[in-house]
C-alpha cells in the first residue's frame, strides 16, 4: 500500500555516480535533489550532468522529465490518474500545501475540496479507496500546519498520514511537536503515523489513547538507519499497527515478504528472544493491520464474504516441508514463489509478468526508450 514505487514500472531513471537524494511527497512525481550526478533520462535515453533540483513526473506516459513543478491541482490529478491506470488498490495522498503568508487555511481547504470533488466526478475507479492528507504538521517550524490540516480533516472528513519520529538526530525536536498535533485536535483514529520509531512512553500512551495508528516500515528503517521500532512494547500498549515500505526514498525493493522478514528479524535480534514476535504477528500486521490503520478494514485485509477480493496465490513447490503455514510464508516465501496477484478478483500478475494494457504499454515504452550500455 504505497504510491509511486508500486504503481508504475520501477525503471524511470537512473542516477549514475555522484550523490542523489530522492525526496518523496508528491506521489507519482519524484522530486530529486541531485549533486554532481549524471542523470539518465527515459525521455532521450541519454545522460546529462545534473546539479540542483529536478521534478520527474510519472503520469503513466513515462514521458516527462521536466524541470519545475506543475500547479498543485495538475500534480494531484496526474497522480490520481497514474494510480488509477496502474490498476493498484490505493488510498490517494493529497498535499494541502504549506500554510503561511502565501497560502491560507481557507485556500488549502478550498484546494483540497476542489480535488475531492474532482475525484467524485471521475468515472468509477475500482481501485480507489479514499483520499488522505499527506501530513506535514511536524515538518515545519510552527503549529499552523497542524491546525490547518486538522481543519481540512474536519470539514472534508479525511484521514491524515504523517511521517513522524523517523530520523534519529531530529527526535528531540520532533517529540516536542507532538503537542502541536494534540492541540490542533489532529490526534485521533483518522491519524496514521509513518515510522514512529523514536517515541517516548508519554507519546505512545497518548497516541494509543487517541486511537491513532502507525505504519511500521522495517525495510526503510534499516535502509535509512532510522532505528528499530520497539514493536512488542507498542503491541503491549495497544497501538494499532500496520506495515508498509515507505515511499520511493527508501523502497529500493518494495517487497512485503522481505519487509515482514526484516521486521521480525530486527525485533527478535534486538530482544535476543524469539518469543516476543511471531510470523503470524507480522503477517497479521501486514494485512489486517494495514487495512485497519488506513481505515478500510471493512473492505480489505482479510478474505471474507463481502470484502474486496485482493489476494496472492503462491506456488508452494519451493517452500520445503510446511509445518506451520504462517512460518513458511514469513520465513521462506518470496516474490519468486508468487504465481498470481489478484486485485478486486481481477488477475494483475501471472508468473512474474504483469498483465493488462497499462503495464504492457509501459513495458513497451521502457523497451523503446532505455538503451542498454553496449547494446543497440
Ligand atoms: Zn518516510
């Protein structure tokens, strides 16, 4: 359950050599800060030296590597179309904009309302679940953003996902901002924290009390050296926990099997005790738990009459002897065992190949535009 890295073919561009940091936040658009890098673009199939700031739009045409940012409504609609065309099940994340002298809460509200209405006017989109705010309340220097987001959440009945307490050096400053979320009335069942690594007992207690949830991202937390989440303590406290793979900033491999394994291994290694977390626990968090924190547990997360038929079919041939199916799934299984992927009862992946016109078209575009070094 993520945006860009799941919804489109991975190979949009390569940064060759030098340093590059990829910042998530625009969903289907990648915002890159690059230094002394060589950019290999899909547009021309050519390398060019890069310094500074670049936005790469990915609206399904694989066509645009442009400098500059289109207007927010264009970005939001383009992102929605990419999600829709990919055939994935999705919660759309909307940026309400940074509130300040240039952008009032009223403007943020009107912009978000306009987008929600635009979504409502679209032809039926089977994969679409809901619109949620991409929270920025803890990324800024004043409580104004949290207040504005709380206001938009209230008036439009939207949820909010906020990445919080991820980076170790920022943890003390960020913990102090927890108050802003509380005071704004943002802390509640509609709030979902991403990462949530460096809590303190008070923040954990208040979050549980308010009914907010979290997305545990162990692959990302390891990749970015963010830390190990104390999941057993969170479970004990009664926190709602789902699992995810963060955005394209750290999801080199957006793989739920690796994510479950990595999470279980981190926690067991930290505690030096295998009994603190089981394969069943992580499988549950990655399915029902994720659906719960996204507010869609009534429709997704488990196989039950009346729910949407999103499920995987695994070929067990290479799993060895199976004593406990949950243990085999979490300890042994991987994407190589994936025989079929269904979304809404529709076949999307068959034996490692995506099916459907959007994927076929995207693959053809990739083949046409990307030159293999030393190849034709
Ligand atoms: Zn993140």
